[in-house]
């Protein structure tokens, strides 16, 4: 059997004007992962979404790995859902960043307050009751992730694969493999660490989850590198 290594991107630039790029810590997480993979994986093919943080994660991994990976093939189906759009549908006033900052500033832990609001926003999205408000529904998101997953398996043709993606797609793939309900699947997104590795064994049409959310490479190097946002 061959293995798919689903890698969540390194830490992105939360709180900055442009979220879609790795933070300095995100780059280091990728380099650490590359060193860890050096004696474990020779990917036949590398995939990623078309987000900057996916591409930069592969670049960081390659630096740590010490030799060149195959060129990353872009598969937009592995992109994260539009988290900005999801939360703006829940709290439209937060489209004004000044309002967002002002309202979060009253909480002792603004990041925690934002996370709680985000969970509520995602629950609203997956409910299906407001599908007309979203550019991509929850069901559409799941369908395009699983289509990308199956296309990737076909292209890999029995070889080991590395996929740079995000927490949402990894959760959807785990849901598909384990038969989880929507709420349990989305709960996974809160515990998937940056640059963690989830492994799927495959042979033809047979797929099995073998490892979920392994970030031991970070813990072994420097525990402060473990992040979830």
C-alpha cells in the first residue's frame, strides 16, 4: 500500500492584513517537518491548493528536506473554505476591521472570543438553513474536497503523495474515511496543528486512515513551535 501525507500548512499570518502567507514560525515549522520527512518519504507527486500558504509550506518543507521535491501540482479542491465569508455572514459588521478590533478588545482574551464566534459562524454555515447567503455551501465544500482527493489518488497511481492543504479539507477527508457526522468532523479542525501530518493508506479504491494530526516532529524540536492557528 502507498501513503498520502496530508500536511496542514504552517502557521499563517493571523491578524495581519494579508492572512494568506506563512509567519516566521510557519516557515520554521515547515523546515522542521522537512527534516523529519527526509528519511521517511520520497514522494512520487506533490499536490497543494492554490493558496500562498500551501505553496510556501511546500517550499519550507523542501528546504528542510535537503533535496528537491517534485514540482507541486495545484489542485484548488484542496483549498480551505472561505472562513472570512463564513464569519462575515454571521457578523456582517465585522467586515469593518476597526469594528472587529473594537468589539474583541473588550474581552480579556480576544483571540478566544474570536474563536468562539468563529465556531458559531461555522455551525450556522453547516446547518444548511442559510445556504443562499454563502458563495460555497458546506455540502459543496465537502464535494469539491472529496473530488480532489479521488483525483489525487488516481494521478498518484500507487505512489506516495504529499499534499499541502488546510484544516478543513483534512477534516472532510477524515469524515469520509471514518463515517463521522458533520459536527464531529468540524470539531477536528480545532485540534489540527500547523504542519501536522495525517496519513492515509491507499491501494486502488481502498483508503484507510492510519495516522491523524501527528506533530511529534515539532515537539521533539521545540515545543513552542506547536500552534493551532
